[in-house]
C-alpha cells in the first residue's frame, strides 16, 4: 500500500482556500479545495477519500475550527486524517489566529510576514511575538499536540498578513512554509518559471 503524502494547513476560509490552491499549483501538488470552509465542511472519512483520489502528491488539505477554542469539526477531521494508515503526513503549516484561552502548539520553526525565520512565535498578522516560546496560538492547532510530525511551521493568517502573503504576490510566506516541509521530506521543489 502506497501512502499518500499530505501537508496539513490549519486554516480554511475563502482567502486561505485561494492561497493554498495557488501554492499547490506552484509546487506541482494538489489542493483538496473541498476541505476549505469555516468550519471544515467534511468529515475525516470524506477527506481521506478525496486524498486517495488526488492526482499528485503532495496533497495540501485545510482544516478550520471557525474560531472555536473547543475541539471543533476541523480538529476532529484532522485527527482522523492523521491517524489513517494510508496517509503520510509530511508536515503541518500551523496558523495563528486571534483565539484566547488555547494551549497553542510548539513549532519547529516560525516565519514572520516577511518570510524570515524568527526566534519566537508569530501572531495572526505574522508579527513576531516579543517573548515566549516558539509556539503558535490558534483555533485549530491544539489537537496537533497529540501527534508527532516531521516538521511543524508556524505562520500568521494564510493569504493575509497585511497583504504580505497575498496570492497575487505569490503567497510567499505560505509557499516558503510548504517548501520547508517538502525539503525536510526530501521532495524536489519546482523551479519557478
């Protein structure tokens, strides 16, 4: 059984969808557009079926809890996908949001809105936090603490960050986060035309 190579992204609103679709095209992968929604509209089993049918790896898939600090639809679907025997999670793009009273998740690396690797976590705007651990706080990240991933990259709000990650400008922050995961996994990164 060949496992499908998947990258998880903990954001799924309309802007995130358009951004992740653009990133998938740039890297020669596939985006499960039906995973977009606020909150995630599909169940874990439905998402696994779509992953199985994707034309190419890596498969980018979005999860969103719509601001809930409790375990929502996005986190439940993420748990199912991560635990599925036919899925190989290469890494996670952990997205910061304005969500108080969450535990947050430790990340291996964080990128600010300029795409620079920073020493602390970043907020929703992609601004480095002034102090504290290398951690991301968001509505769909706490569930990540239950698993071990090869690489977790923390960033601000996908496709936004005061236009620094605008898809019309190449979504440079999200693209870099995905590239870091691909590099860690030994996947070739396409050269831009």
